[in-house]
């Protein structure tokens, strides 16, 4: 596993920003895979399975390809113990190029021997987004039980305006206290999406924010500058999981 160029533990703030900075997306992706594999080993040893909430985006896609290729480099994954979920999804067919599931399928799932029953995509084939959100929450309850699920690892990204998963600034889903999955309208394409809500995202045992690109520099600076007990004005800053949180940045994003 590659070492970060530098590690920063920043002072008291609204959001936990234990930050590791890497030279580029490739090194960042390898580091993210190392964190994932370590979380997987611990989860399988302690609980007999590894439940991960995947993210969409360029940086996770590279990490998924590295994970699929890991067996060629002597790194073993017990695929029968791995369960793939999604943190959010565009409300499009599963074969649509904009689908987060399609990206994960092409970069990871199609290349590894994971049982079909262990892959849990959001059901975007239902006629209404709200019905899909309710169906996915039902699936989560069948797998995790009645308490809000604590994913062994959850992957999150960061938008230039501070969104994460499909929780955008001003979204009513940010105030959700009961529902685990919400159907939301967002100011991006496509506008109709499904997303896990804070009651779930704040339970994660391990959370990785994967952030790359110069266009993320301003929002990273804004998050770093927040202080005090008030809720963050940025959705990513509102996610404060009980477990370990790491922000993995490339130098372009870190500034």
C-alpha cells in the first residue's frame, strides 16, 4: 500500500477531516484499495461478512478496477463474504451509461466471482422513484435488521458545491431522521435519484471520502475552515459517522 505524501490531523471542526494527500488519482486509488482490503479483513474476521456501500465517479471506478485486478497480484478476496450496496443511484435503467451500478458492473462485478445474491443494486426498474426507495430500504432491513445499518465501509465523494452521495445543499433529505433511503430531485443530470440518508451514513464503521481534481479545491478549503458545533452548511460536512473517517485527496484537490 503506498504511503501518503503527508498526513494532516486538523483541529476541532464540524466535520472530522483526517486528511491524507496523494500525488495523483492513481496513487490515491491504490491507497483507497488498501484501506478497503484492511476493512474487509477485519469485518470478515469479526462478523463473517463485509458489507460495503459503493459510490459512483471517476476515482471509485479506478479503485474498483484495481480491486478486480488484485487477484492477479496475489491479493485474495473472499467474494462469497462480500456484499455490495450503493450509497446513491441515478434513477435510470441499470444499463444506462449514467448508472452507478453499470459503472461498478463494468469495472468490478463482471470481472470477479462474486455471487449474484451478494450484489444489491438500487431497484431503478420500478415505475416510481419513491417506490424504489422504499424497496431498497426493505432490502436493507432484511439484510441488517431493524436498527440503521452500519456499513463495514462506505465510499463517498464530494461535489464542487459540497454534495455527497445524492445529498445536495438544501435537500430535505438532509433533515431525515427516520427513512434510510430517499428519492430526491437534485440540480444535476439526471435530476431524479435515490440516496442513503444521514441516519444510515452516520453509522458507518469506516468511511472514505475520495476526492480528486482542482475543481474540488475550493470546497475542501471551505470544509477545512468550518469551526464550532453548528451543523455544516455543506452536505458532506453533515455526515459525521461514528466510526473512522478518512479523507483521501490528490494534490490537485488539496491545493
